[in-house]
């Protein structure tokens, strides 16, 4: 019985041409992390909207930043949390 060995030339494949697309699990975890981030940001917006302007200023928020916090309408989001 004899065994033949054939070189397939894998060293000639250009692996730097295009990176592989992320797999199912990577996309799943990326989306799960993004959803958790959005959920957390909604909690923070709701909490910041529950504070008075004076308290936000004490925490170091500028007048423009306080207006931005109020413009996000975080209070309505707290209903869905």
C-alpha cells in the first residue's frame, strides 16, 4: 500500500484580501451589548430628568447641557422601563 502526498498550494492564498465578516455569535453579542447600552442610557435619562435644574448645576452640568437633558424627553421613557 502506498500513500501519495499532493501539495495543494495553500500558501498562495491571499488572506489579507478581505477580512471575514463577523459570525453569528459576534453579531448576536454586539447587538445584545448595544441593547443593554440603550436600556441603561434610558435609565440615566429618566433619572437626570427627575432632578431639578439646581441639582444638575451642582453636579457640574452647564446651562446648555441641562437644556439638552431636558430636550431628550427621558421622563416619557421611564414609563417603559
